[in-house]
């Protein structure tokens, strides 16, 4: 009996996801909750566990392909593992995944079956030997299956043994997906390349070696390929772009600025770093900025609101899910600390550190990114003084913090070096006017100038 596993909605209303990397191959034995595949949604990287126990029969979608939620991506059966059958059994030589196959396309009828030799470094589509993960299991009392040799190139009908062989089709060539894309972009037939990679795979250099022979003068298309880098708009970047456009053109933004003397804040950061109570906890100025914003929210609750167009109401939240913008290799993510307003300073520090680490490692879950109410973006970490941040959709305000650096400042009637920072608060002018937005920013600045206010203000 075969079970087909469809791509689930792992977030809130997500419609598609990209297959990033398979953690199993055809023939692997899996148990319930074993990780099958890593996918990238518009919000995060997610590992999908198997809902079934059995043997992986077929991987239906190649890595790098984006498919809709509800699309079948893998077939799991309860029969013996592929690779455990007798020589000549087709299941013993079933390919892990057809390199030319994409969702919605029929496989090439001429594709030959090629055995993936475990540990040899030669895999069907050139992904390299996979370390760890599920392994093929052999039934008791049976000997290992002998891998079938690759099918040799065939000679044209009616020719003798010494006649030249017919070149292999592109589907028979071993190459990684990026190399196949490069060949398509350059108009190169992979079958013409001389493979120099491990296990007879075609490398990028093998493809580029064919370009000069195609024409004495490179085409404009080839020249563009060398001069430009095309980055697919998908996953987090696609979602971020759509959200920012929606926010910028639906909410009337206003931004106010102030410069704050954060010298006392910097001194408190140093004291907390040496405090045994905070041992093993990352303490940074951002922690105290977060605390200052939470104080400002308590004194100015309207900045922690949502505009409900359908019901024509402003929803003022009595809780704070504090978002922190985190730059990651996949794009900007904004995970949030749930009920941050109820935490002690140490609890807030621990949660901020864990949340940022998960986001940077690509392990943030959809729940980490959902239901934020107000956001901080720390542009100072890049050496930037200030900026005009765009609101997260559905939120009333976002605070940008510039770099904290020593500069000349008039303190107690004298010019002294002080730690200064520029703060900017963007807010939705439908919910906040200039007075309420400015008061909120002034409260943040006041707490950073004198952190003791966080204890005395209510």
C-alpha cells in the first residue's frame, strides 16, 4: 500500500513553498516523525516530519522547485526498501529523483535507471554523497544488492561495433540543478560536455568550456550572464517585498526623530554584563532599547494598535508581542517575543537572544513570526545613524535605533564626549497623530537617558 504525502500549510494561510533539500532518498526506511524534507515558506525554513512509517518509494518534486500547498511531494509505501531486492529487480535501481523532472511534467520515457552507490560520491543528480539521515536497510538473510552499471551509449541501428556511439540525451547526464540552469541560460547541451566532476558529473567549468567553441564571438546573452547575477524572487524575499509594498501604499507613514544621550544606558549595559544574575545571557544596548519601548507602550497604548478596515475599528492590544527585525541570508525576518511586557529584564534578554539565533540559523518557526504588535529595527548594527523604517503590515509603529557612538555633547553646561544615538519612530497616521507619536518617542528617549525611569514610571 502506498501513501502520498501532500505539502501541508505549515503557517497561516501560506499557499506555496520551495523544496530546499530532501533528507531521504527512494529506498530509505522511515518512521513516523522522521524528517523527510526541508522547505522554505514565505516566512521560514521548516522541516517536515513523515506522517507515515514505511519505505520511501518516490520523491515527486525536485529540490529548488516551488509547489502549491496540497501538491503531492513524496510517496511512502510499506513494502521492502528499494535497493534490497535481487539484481534485476527494478526497485533496486530506482533513481532517487529524476534530474529533468519537475512537478507537472512527465518523465522522459528514455530515461535509464542508474544506481546511487552509497558512499561512492557518485549520485544520480550530482548532489554529492549524503551524510547522516535515513539509511537503506537490508532484510535479514539477504546480501547487498549489486548496483546496476550505467547504461552505455548505444550505436546507431545497422552499424558495427566500431561505429561511434550516439551521444547521451540531456536526461542521462549527471549534473547539479545550478549547472543545468547555467547550461540552459548559455544554450549549451549538457550531453556535449566532458564531465570532470566526482562520479562523472558535469561541472560549471565543463559547461563554460563549451561556450567559446559555440561562437568565435560570445553572444550578448552570454556576456550578460558573466556581468550580472540573477537572484530569484521567492520565499522570504518575495513575501517581504509584497508586505512592504502593501504597507507603504496602504498606511500613511509619518516619521519623527530625536537624538538621545545614552551614556547611562551604556554604563548599565556594562554593569549587567558583570552581574552574576546575567551570567551566560547576552546583554546589549538593544535589550535596554526594548525595555524602553515597552515602557513607552505602557504609557502610550495607542502605538500598540491595529487598523481593522473590515469592522471599522482600531484594535488596541493589551499585550505586547515585540518584534525584532533580523537580517538573515534569506532576507529580513521579524520574529517576535510573545507577551514581552510581562517579562523581567533577564527573561527578555534570554528570549531576544534565542529568537534572533533561531532566525539567523534559518530555524524560526511560523509561530515566531506571527501576531507581532510593534517592532524594533536596529540599523545601528550596520554603522548607520538613522532611517525611516516601513511599518510591518498591521502594526501602528516601528522604532529604528541608530548606532551608539561617542560624540561631543553639552552635558551640565560643558562640552563632553557622550554616547549618543538617533532614534526614529514611524507610525500610521490613521491611528496616531503627531502628538501621540512624538510623546511615545520622547518616552523611549527619556528611559535611555535615565534607565531608572523604567522602574518609576507607570
